[in-house]
C-alpha cells in the first residue's frame, strides 16, 4: 500500500468511528478499535483495552439521546489522523445541551484499526454541561 | 498551488515550527513575525483574541511569569492551509529547573496563501493550565 493509500484507509476508519458516535452504536464504534486500544482524555488516566474502553464508550452512549460530531478538519500523516471537531451532545432530549470543541488524534495500526485515541478538550466544559464520567471507578 | 502541494505544506509546517520555537525562547517578536496582522488566537472555550496587537499582549503576558518553556512536539503535520500540532508544553514558573506544568495540548493552525499564521486554535484542559501555575489567558 502506498503512503497515500494508507492515509486514505486511516482517514476512512476514523470517519467510520465518528459515524458510529452519530449512530450512538457502541458495537459499530468498538469494531473500529484494536484489542489493545489506548484511549486518553488528557489529563485523565489512559483507558486501555477493548473491555475497559467499551465500558466508557457504551456508558457515554447510554446517557446520550443524540450525538453529532461535526467534523471541521480531518487529515492524516503516516499512521496518525487528526480530527478537529465540534461534538454536539443531547443528554436530556432537549437539543444540543453541549457543543464541545475538541481535537482527537488517532493512531491506526497496520491492520487498519484505531490503536490510539487521544482527545483534547476542556474537561470542565464537558462535566459542567452534563458529560458523564470518563474514567472507570 | 493545490491543496496537495507538498512544498506548501512543508513551508507551512516550517512557519508553525518557527512560531513554536519562539515559545521555547520566550521571544514574542519571533512568534509574532510568523503571524498576520489580523490573526486570531483561540483558547477553546475561552474568548478569541483578535489582531496582532492584542495577541502580542496576550503572549507577552504569558511569557512574563515564565522562567523557561519547552514545547515537545509529538506530531506536526499539515494539509492544504492547515497544520496540526500535538504537543506537551512544559513550563517552569518558579525557576527551580523543574517543569511544574506539563500541558497536553493540540493546536490547529490556519495559514494564509503566503505562509503566515492567520488563526491558531488551542485545545486542552483549562483547569490543568490554571491549577499548575498558568497565568490568565484573558486580556
């Protein structure tokens, strides 16, 4: 695979992951992630592995009535893809109660699955506007 | 030049690296030399700071209490007029030769056709910044 083909493939899996959030579909989201996925919401601790990351992802989705991650920029280099987003969340059925500006950096492995996911955003904005827990108790 | 011009992207990445080197050197002139007169500096979700004079004032006021800074660049890459930087910004506020703040941050830069920084959008945890000694980010 050429470099540009790899980047195209990597961008596609990241877009698929973002679409799974829009569909509020934890199975579809988790299918994009490797078994050894490392998920970091800085400065919180990393969440590692399918089992634990699924708990977080499914936990957030269970509390979400609707989700739309508006993609403002999405491009890749090497094994990494950047996504600049406005993540819109409806936690109570009353519309987008939270519009969270965010950048997510994704590392994609040789098999084409996301193995690193690092989101950068203001945690206070998340938690003050209804965002559920982002770590395992 | 097209969106896929490698030369343009390389030039833009060099501009962004020069801008960030200005932070390592706590040199506001070096930073501002890479920016347009109408640049916008946005620390999400705070208010945008617009125009070279106000952005200069903001950056200078961050440098003022800093003894040393070093920005580790984890990823720097671009496409078209945009460059993303994934970084760990390290700050020494008290001169003890340690890093009291290590801020994990992503910055998205938009550049003009002639390679100057027009917009800079930073994404990070604001409490992480303020809790570990970061000064005010409002004018």
